[in-house]
C-alpha cells in the first residue's frame, strides 16, 4: 500500500484541470493500481470534471478495483441524469463488476432507463451479479480484467460467431460469446468479432472495440479504422475504437489517430490524444502505462 503523501500527490495530478489529459490518465491508472480508500476518494473527486472521457474512465477504474467502498459514488453517478450517458453506463457496469447483491434493486430500476446504453448496461450488470450468486468468478483469460459477462464454455469459433451475431439472444449470452472469442485470440476469432461491429446495439459495438484493444491483434486494425472513420457511428463506439488502436501500437494506428486529433466529437478527440500517448508508451517502454506517473510526481 502506498503512503498517504504519495497517493495525495498522484490524486492532485488527476484532478488538476491545467495538466494535459494524458498525464491525468496516467495518474488515474496509477491510483487504480495502488488501490485503497484514499485512492477511491481521489478518483471520486473527478466526477465534476468537464471531460466525459475522463469521467468514463474514472468509473471504469472504480469497477476494476472491485472495492465496495466505491459503490456510493457509482450509485450517485448512475442516478445523475445530467451526466453523459457513457459516464452513467460505465458507472452501471462498474457496479456490476464489484458484484455486490445490494445494488441489484438499483440496477433493475435503471434497466429501464430511457437511455438505451444505460439500460442495456444495467441489464448486463444484473445478469452478472445473478450469475455470480450461483457460480464462482474465475478469470479464464490472460487479460486480468473484470468483464461484464463470463466467457462462454463453447470453443467452436463458428458456433460462437453465430451466438455473437444472433440479436434474438439475450445480450448477456452474446457478451459471453464475445469474451470466449477474445480468449481464443486467433485471427479467425478476431474476424468473427469484427462482424459484431455491424450489430444494432451501440453498447455491443463499443464492447467489441474494447475487446480488440485487449487482444492487440493486427487483424482488428482495418475494422477499427473503419469504425473510427465512420462519422455516423456513435461517439462511444468511435472513442473505444480509437483507444484500441492506441493499444495495438502500430505505425498505421498512429497515422489514423493523428487524423482525428481534432475531431468534432470531444470524446473522440480526447481518446485519440490519450491513445497516442498509450501508443508511444507501448513503443518506448516495457513498463506498464501508469508507471510513467513516477516522473509526473516530480515535475
């Protein structure tokens, strides 16, 4: 556990609106890795920020920490209709990631939210918590992430693709197929996932982008670029595809991200900024992305 002074120094970078967004992101992920109540409190301070992208990532990190002390702030964010839908969606997903039955009533209430991305997220979160009540939560992938749904036990890519694309199935089952394909990790699995970018749910398409960012497979670059360049695509999807391109860390990705550094959608523009910083870190160092904050604390 980091000492209080270190956590405070990092927290001050996170909430300092005069700092570049990429530095604040590194601060956030450092706090996530440190954990503890003080880290949660500093992360929670950021929900008054003007950047929906940053607030979305705040909620994501609180969910990944799986510390029930974050539940009150996540509850407030989900209930706050003035927050951007992608922030509220991430708060709902984070409550599902923490996985405590005490939030089921709240999540069931917001499963009928008028914002479809929020409603679908809360439906998934309810299913995940219900699944946890009768199953042991076991990570079956190398990604060490807390996912909105456990991977399906099916291993056949063709059948998983069928499940992924069948919009008559519950979203939770389709997510399970998605994470099973991710864990398989082959080019064939990537191509099957890419077909999911044509599905009707923006939430679903955004999760495909997230999964591609985890997989870092070259075969995902073309569909990610296509989605980012589609100006009619939901900004939530375009932002996730931009961050995925940053994770893949290829020259082609860098060139495309630079094209959209001044996108009219703020969340896309900021995602490209952060993605380029991630990409530079992937290229220049073997250390984790957030480790760069050591330098920031001394600047």
